[in-house]
C-alpha cells in the first residue's frame, strides 16, 4: 500500500486549442482516489471522463492545477509503468496469439523469457483464459477479447488499472458477466481501478466510489461513496440500497445538465 493517494488532483483544468477556438474540457477538478479503490467516472458524452483518464495516464497535459499518480507526476508514473490501460476496443493484434498479445508489453519492457512466460500464464488464469492462450483473437468472443486486453494490462503488475468503457460494445448478458468477473478480479488483486462508463447500473454495481461529472466543461458534480457490501451478486441490483445509490447518481447527472447554457 502507498502512503500517498493513488491519484490526487487539485484545481485541474484542461483547455484544448482548436481551429474553432478554445474548448474547455476539464474545469476545477478536485479528486482523491485511495489505493485499492474502484472508482467509476460517469457523465454524458463529452463531459471529460476519458480526458481525465488520459490526463492520469499522461496522454493529455493539463493547462492548470496539479495531479499526482502514486505520489509521482503522471509523466513519471508512465515511465515507471505504474498503470495498465484498457481501451474501449480490445486492440489485440490479429496475427499474434492471445498469449503473445498479452506478452507484448513484457517484451517491450525487456522482461526475461522465463518471467514473461510465468506472468502471461498467471494473468491468463486470473481472467479465466488459461486454456485459450494459443488461440487467435478472431477465434474468441468480444467478451473474451476484452478479458485478454485486461490480462495484457495486468501483465506487468502495475498498481493502477485505467479502464475506458471496456464493456460498452458488449451485449447486456455478456456485460453482466464481465462486471461480475471484474468485481472478482478487483477483490483478488487489490488494484486501484479508475473506470469510465455511461451506465448507471454498471457504475453502482462495480464501484467503491462513483464520480459524477457534468457536461463540458467537465466538472465533478458529486462523489458518492458506495454503501454496498464488497461481495455483490448481480441480484443486488434489485435491492433498496442499490436503487438508492442509482437514484443519487441520476440526480447528479440531472443537476449537471442544469449548468448547460
């Protein structure tokens, strides 16, 4: 565990300069994520959820305020491989088997062959793909491809997992299954997870904390601490506690829209 927060942002701003003038993507964002938390970011399209994730990953540079990742600047955290990133699309190379896709960051980082093999085997088991390593991406379902993508992000054992709507393209039944598996994975690994979603039920089901964001410029409207137990069967979504949390998220989203000009 880190003595510092996993992520600490203060008065964070980001303005993009475009041909049509400045676009204010993030405005005065204050955020604290503790090690081991599962934090979902939810808000309407264009509210800055993905932009905030990209700032954490050092893929975008803020124009104001401060942010630290595991006590470092985002740039230092990126160089030290302090996070794994899972995108909306699995992004697997079709000419490489699943195990070779998962192995790729370890090859880039120069891990010895034996350690690469051990890590790949371990993370494939962790995501339930232990028997599928020699198959190619096109031989797997969309949900299995995303599990392979998660395995690749876990392969070098970073403390932080950044996930940008990884299940958004999956059908509801598969998405439910992936949510259950991700919750179990979080319990087993204790990783800090930052998770972008458009789905209120997904955010409430998965998270220890839900960050509700407003339309552009992206501001944090509400930060909701979950009251749900750590172990959550899918039918918890019908419980009074779950519905109460979902209602608060919905109210936050509505309040955010009232700022629209």
